[in-house]
C-alpha cells in the first residue's frame, strides 16, 4: 500500500508515522529521499538569485529517522494506525494493488477555525527606523493593516503600526535605531456598534 502521491497536485501528504512509532518517519515516495537538494551549513544556494547559475546538486537523505521506502506492507484484516503529516486543506491518497485509489480529505469544519487565525509574516532587518514612528515599505501581497513586531527587551516583544513610507529621503532630528523584526498582518479591528 502507498500513502500519498507526489504526481498529483491535490495530494497534501508530506510523510506519515506507522503504529505510534514516532522515531521513524516514512516519506511519500523514495524519490524524495534520493533527490533531496543539498543544503545545510555553508552548503546549498548561497548566492543571490541573479548570481546563481543553477540549482544546488542533490544529496540523498540518509538518516535513521527517515524511512525511504514508499510502500507499506500490510495483510488482509490488519489494522494499521497512521499519523499523517499533511497540509490541512489538501487530500490524502491511498493506493494498493487490489482496489482503486482512494482519496480522503479533512472536513472544513475541523480546520477552518484554525486556518482563519493563521497569518503569514516576513522577517525584515536590519533596518534603520524611527522608534517613535515606524516607516517601512508595506508588503503588497499582505492586507493594508500591517504591523512591525520586534524585541524591545530580551524578554518582551513590541508591536508598532507601519506608516506608509514616502518618496522623501528625510530623517528627523531624533536618533534612529537599527532593528530586526517581522512584518505581520495586523489583527482585524472590531466593528463599532451601529456601523
């Protein structure tokens, strides 16, 4: 039996665990482990997009945690407990040699509340900002309400609304700071009663 299918664009399975054995993860297809892109410390794609002539080479994933077999051996009337690692909005396909391929999908009611509160963020920095009024270019693919989240002390975070940066290259007289942080989508403002 095979769980997941890398040739289908609607399949969302990344890997799976068998019978509560969380010390070994099974990949969807053994090709995933054989053709892994070379990455790691000081390896991989180190140049910018314009300076990189080609993709990094492949490096097979060899680790005791990864089971690089894409077939799960089962017998008739055997119960196998599977824990799937998958994108919650996609489907999971099961293929065996006897029955047609079967696809299942999580009910939208189960995943919609959690997915609705998730929001992307973008790491930014180091940037020179005015601590009183953060002016940065906004990310065009995010909604207009964006905030800049950064550490103000080693134990706390600070959220500042982002004011739209203008074409003027003008720095006020106040001292500026070099900061690193995240541009995030701001929370929705609650509607006022009567509007």
